[in-house]
C-alpha cells in the first residue's frame, strides 16, 4: 500500500512537473512574439538589404535589376575580354577610357546566365532576349527596393519557433542569397530570434556591431540612403570617390614634365596641337609650360573632396586649358601617372607623366 501511494504521488508530481515545463514553454513562446516576424518592417529592410545589386556591373549590361554571371566574354571596342571576376571590370573600363571615340561599345558573347535582384538565375541565349529582360528594369537613378549602402557580415545564425507546432529549429546563413531565401520562406506562424551580436558594414567601410532587433532596424533605416547607389550607366563617374586634393597635389608636384595625353574640346581632339609641350606644377600654385624655347606661365589650384574636386587652370597664353575642371581620375601604373580632368559638357583633359 505504501508503494502504491508512492507511485501515485510520483505520477502526480511528474504530471505537475510536465505541466509546469509546458507552461514555461508557452510563456517563452509568447515572449518571442517580439522576435522577427514575416510581415514586419525589419524583415522587409533585411530582405531589401540582401537583394542582389544589379547596378555593380552596369559597365557590361546597363541594367539595374540583374547582373551577368561570371565568367563572361565581351568584346570592348573590338577587343575581346574574358571577365572572370569583378576586378576585371577595371580592364573593360581601361579599354573604354583609352578610346578617343565616344561611341564605346561592349558586346556580350551569348549564351550567358543572369541573376535577378531576388537571386533567381536564368539563361539568356541572344541579344533579343537580353534586351527584353533589360527593358523590364528601372531606368537610371530610378528608385528601387534594393538597399546598397550597407551589407551584412556573415555568418548569421537564427532560431525559428513555429507557434502552431511549437517546434524550434535553427539555421545559419552565409551569404545574401541564403538570407533572402530564408526571409522569403518565413511563415506568419514563425517567430525568428537572431543570435546577436551581428555586424553590418556601412558604405564607408565602418563595421557596426548590433545587439538587438530594434538596434538593427535603426541602423538600416539610418544608413540606407547614406550613399550614392550609382544606379546610372556612367561607368567611371565614381573613379575619384576617395580622392583628395592632397593626393592630387602630391602627384602633380611630385612628377615633372607632364604631357598632354588627351585634350578634347567641343568634340574636337586637340592633343596633337600640344605635342612636345611639358607642364610643371608647383606647390605655390604656379604652373609653367615649355614648348621648345617658348615658356608660358600660369596658375593652378584644387579644392573639394571625392568626386567633387575642382581643378582651376589659368594659363593666359594657352586658353585651351583654362577652365574649372572636375578631377575625374588619378591613375598610377608603376612609373606611369595620369591625371584625368573633365567638364560637364564632356570636354576632357588628361595629363601624363613618367616618374617614380
């Protein structure tokens, strides 16, 4: 009888204990309603941040809603180039920059694979199909959903609680595609808990550690419009994004006997008119030009930052050079240095020097 009573007591105790555990689980699940939900603003922000940026290869496709999968072979101004990685976009740009003809062409050799913003891929077999997909994209600098001004640092681990089945699972995502697909598959009955801290990388390279959902939403909201998403087809308009006047001054004054590599004014190529001219820039803002036995004197100055650096040249006896130029690019390849200046009307001046 005593044993029976003990067994009954043990059974009652076990039932109470299980009931208590289940109650705690329900309380925990209720508390997770503060987690990431499928229809939340944060889920949308995260998904838009994980979209494939279709504009980073506009030098190839002039399309903001998809990218061309690499490797791909293209013909740039008649020169065949195999683009194996994003670094090879610079090779394409160098060929386009060297041309004196503004009718630059990039022809894609088909078939190719393209990746849409949602990371879905598709084979494209010819130019007609390609033009059809490109026609469905937003145009230059039109507002779109993808957030390009910050990136997630992977991996990110999350726990998913199904409020119907009361089952819990976990997942680790390692790239934008996996995160996008995961967020797209969250059901309305799911509550997602992200394992913090996680890190995001801002457009200026700053890495920010985030410790909560609220903090993550704030960081994305505050950063999503902090950069130029470069959704245009001007492939080289960001070449001097990190340039400074000091960098320009060191290059110009540190090298001597600059020559005119390119001078285009009002669609006329004039560089041949200045063969044999040498330009020397001084730290005091003076500029001297020598043409055989003839000397010309002038001034120069620079101001601004990044893509907005202005270079003012004034040589009274050489009016072709006198303008408020925009610094377009500083190029250094070994001993060869180039400083490329432009104006809004497509006038262009490029100096070249060979120095250490």
